[in-house]
C-alpha cells in the first residue's frame, strides 16, 4: 500500500505542483497571518463582536456573490485566467483593507468592509476555479493524492503563518513604541500578509491551460446552455454546503474573537493555538486516500462531520483555553478530511464541462452561509453569549450529516 501511495504521488504533474505551491503561500498569508490578526485588529479599533460579525459578513458576501459568475466564466474561458485575476484582486483587497484606519470614523468601517469584500471576491475567483483546474491536470489515479497533498501542505504553511501572525504584533509594537493593544501593531502585519500574495502570481502564470483546453468536446457557452446544466446534483450539493458552512463558519469568524474577547488570551498565545490547530490538520489530510478507499467519500464525510459536531460541545460548555484548544484540534483534523471528501464527491457527480459551475455554485452557497453565520453570530454572542453560538453550530453540523447522506443516496441511485 505504501509503495502504491508513493508511486501515485510521483504522478502529480508540473501544473498541479505549481498550483499547490501557490496555495501554500496563500495558506501562510491568509489562513495563517490574516485570519489570526484581522478580527483582533477590528477589536483594537473599538468594534464589538456584533460589528466584527457584520464586517466579516460583508467580506464573505464577496465570496458568495462572485462564486457563480466565477464558475460560469471558468466554464466559458477555462479556469486559468480566473486564477490570475483572482490573485490580483486578493492583493488589492487584503492589502488595502487595513489602510481604513487612517480615515475619519465616518468612512473607516465602509473602507474596511469594501476592501475585505474585494479580498473575498478575489478568493472566490481563485478557489472556484482551482478545483476544476486541478481536476483537469491530474489523472484519476493520482487525483485524490493531489488534494491530499494540498490538504497537508496548506495547514503546515498556515501553522507558520499563524505563529508569525501571533508574534508580529508584539514585535511591531516594540518597534513603534506602542503596546500590542494599539491598532498599529496589527496594521502593518496585515499589510504584509496581503502583499505576500504577490509571490503567487509568477507561479500561477507559469501554469498551462490543462487537458480540458485541448479536449475534443465542444466548448460550452454557459450563458446559452444553462438549461442543460445538471441542476439537480448542483442544487443538492449546494444545500449540503450551506448547512455545512454553519459549523465551520462559526469557528472561522469567531474563534480568535472568543479567545481574545471571551477568554482574554494574549495575541501570541492565540497565534500558537491557531498554529496548533493547523498543524494537527496536516497529518489528518494524509488520511484522505485511505479514508476514501475504506469508507468512500460519503461515509468519510459523514463520520468526520459528526466528529466536528461533537468537538463544538466542550467549547460551548467549558469556558477555558484548554477546552477551546482541544475542541479546535478535534474540529481541524476532522474538517481537513471532510472538506476534501465533499469536494471530490461533488465534482464526481457532474461531467467535466460542468465542474466549474458546480464549484462556483457550491462556493457561492458556502460564502453565503459564512456571511449569514458571521452576521447572526455576532448578534447571538452579544445577546446570549459564546456558548449558545457554539451549541447552535454543533446542532447545525449534525443536520448537515443527515442531509448529505440523503442527497448522496439519491445521486448514487440516479447514476446507476
């Protein structure tokens, strides 16, 4: 088994490797540094959890609103041009968002929201089309290994980014002669994180168009052939994705806010905890090919999501750093497998031509789910506290499992 595993890893081609390298840089800059610091930056600017949730919701709506157009454009022009455009927009959005601090208070929140929106819009262009691109440049034999490698390397680089993100505010504060409670200590590390995305452009531009560009199948004009799209599978998987986004959306939007605002944890410790959760996700991702071979994508997704639901319970009931860290370690390891299993299953139930559309719609729904979770979650925290929010997320994750099993059964029956 190990020999076959290593042989399949060696089958991963040049274009897939270039995109994997680009996504590891993105993991360092955004999943690591930016995700640790941005909400803490908002808290230092004086925003409460409700306002933090609203700004996060606007940002995530950028992902939601651009997702479907990104998928349609990917079907029409191929994914590669959208990958490049997405990277450029990410740099503009995430690099400029922290500059809002210099504006009068009347305009500051609007600036933060608009450029955070742009950052997520660029991310939608990129991630909606990265999955179909990787599918087109990888064969069936090594495909699960491509996604397994991504799921392994991204958390590792996110670990490094989280550690750096946790340390930089203190170092920046020392250089500027302020405390780490000052917004400036977070502003410059955030700008650095946004600029790091520039390093991904040469990698993405060095890729080729992929096997789908040279296919003998006719080019699909998505605007003229939408009636021919497999809307049944797309709608079914979108429902699952929406429900799925609730549990993970809560931790993405509010985990570092909970540690800072709810538990009074130091920024460096928050960075270390974030790094630990990313680190545990890396070896878990390596299990995807084994989980897929033993359980299949459906049962693999279902079991790992149930583990995530259980992981949220101690976070809700035991308000201390150790319980929160243990819960996130459980959730991160399970999420690393379940998200990749969902991606591969959803892409497998449609033909090659409609994979960008499937990716676009499901990513749109995911962004909408994250936006709604961020918007509602901040107000739930303000009114009822963090434990209530985490219990709601746990229940929503269990409902996701039931919905996915039902949907997958129908899709598999229809394909027989």
